[in-house]
């Protein structure tokens, strides 16, 4: 029985040895994986015309809050909400009874002080005549001169008070500070308002209007040049609302005085015509800056790009028809193509079809061009 077990174990060992040798021979016969069929294209360069886009906000070139300058009750509103108003046009009236009474009292007080001044002047003149004849004490003359000077100062104070009260009477009627569009009134007739605190309304200009946006300080030089060379009707600047592009072009109105140290950006203000009053202050928009520089840009088909965790790559065909994955910095899309800011040079061959079957170092076989993919493949 012992001999039988040895024979059985020998047979099994021999079978396992033959199987191992056969598997090794099969693996050797299989060889390296076959080349992956792909379609390739060369990265090309061209003068790309595209738009740089920035978030912007529509603002009025001139806008101010209208506040009450005297305390009282609103007695009249002389416009319709949203009206076009002219500079100097009457807008609100505040109860003038108290201020008119104060004005009349101030005028009366001024007249009293002017009368006292006349009396003091006559006394001083008479005392000086007596002094020439040595018929009055010098002290009396000095008193008369002092009374005259005091009377003059009292007249000046009374006149200043008249002007101040008169100003309050004028402030009771509020007029438009400039020509523009007035908003919805914040008060109604009978509303009690407090001087310097109560906001009655807001008025702003609406043609032209401005659009504010911020750019990185590195882009400042470009906009500084555009400000110097701006031309009416230039198509460099436009704005869009979703897919709708505003039909009129803008120009650089001003560039802020300094860079914001917290964000390292600088504010740019554009001016746009607004004859049809389509643009309203406070609207959010997209500023489109035409970028048609003389320097050529590297352009590749967008379908060649793969995305991994927010980063973008292409497969570059190298020596021995092997591919390597290359990280890119992408720019603006140009239809089915996209601009490469960094990571690729003109003339380098990249895989545009068959990307999903590739890995680093894979062998490829170039196939004729086939159908296009609609966008970058996700990995």
C-alpha cells in the first residue's frame, strides 16, 4: 500500500509539472499586448479670435439718494414713479408753515437791529461833534463808539439768521439735482420725514450706463492699452445676458486708481449706450473682451482632451508609437477646438480617437480618421 501511494504522488507531481511548463510556454507564445488602434492629429497654431469673459454689474454713471434736509410732513409729490426728470424740477414739498413763520420772525428781528444801528450811529456822531468842542467827557464818546460796533455786529448776526431760515424754507421744496430717471418713491403725502435721515427716493442717469468688472492685476496692462486706443463703436467690448448679446458695444470709461490688496484685482468700468433703456442698474451680466492678439495659439480638437479630477490631459504619441499622458492648461473653446495655454507645442501628435482604450506607455497603431466624439472623455 505504501508503494501504491508513492506511485500515485509521482503521477500527480508529474502532471502538475507538465501543466506548469505548458502554461509558461503559452504565456511566452502570447507576447506583448496588441497595439491599440487610434486616430491622431498634430497640434496646430493659428491666430485665434475669441472672447475673454468676466462677471460684471450694470451701474449708473451718476446716482444719488434724495434725502430730506428739513424735518416735517410731506405735503406734495410732483412726479410719477419712474419718470424722466430734469435738473431743477420740483419733486417733493415739505410743510413750510413753521419755516415761513421763522423766516418772518428773523426778518422782523433784522429790522429791529438795523433800527438800533441807526440810533447808535446818530449817538456816536453827535458825541463826536461835542467832543470837538470839548463839551463832553471822553468816556461818553468811547461808550458811544462801543455801542455802535455792537449794533453793527447784531445786524450782521440777524442778517445771517435770516439767510439760514430762508435756506430752510428753500429746503422744504426738494428739486432734482441732475437730469435722470427717478425711482419709486419711498414716502407718500403726509409722511413725517427727518432732516438728513429719511431717504425719499433715488435718481440716476441711464444713458449711457456703466458696467463694472474686476480683472487680475496681471491683465491690467492690456486694459491700460485699450483705454489709450479706444475708438467709438469699437467691437472690443460687449456684454451678454445668458445667450443674448447686447447689440451695442462699449468702451473703457475708467480704470480704478489702485489694485485691491486682498484680491489682487483691479476694477474696470466700461460705458455702454442705453437709448432704449434696456440696461438697468444692478443687473448682472457677462463682460466679453475680444482677444485677437497677434501671437499664435496652439489649438487642438476638444475631443482629444480627457478630464481627471478637474485637470485636463491628452495622450501624446512618442517614439516607438508609444503614448504618454500630458497635463494641459486650457484656454477658450473655439467651436469643436480648444486653445492650449501650456503643456503642448505645435506639431506634436496627439490621440483624438480611441482615447478611452489607452494607458500610459501603451503601443498604438494609427488608424484612418473616424467619427468625432462630442466632448472630452471622463476617466
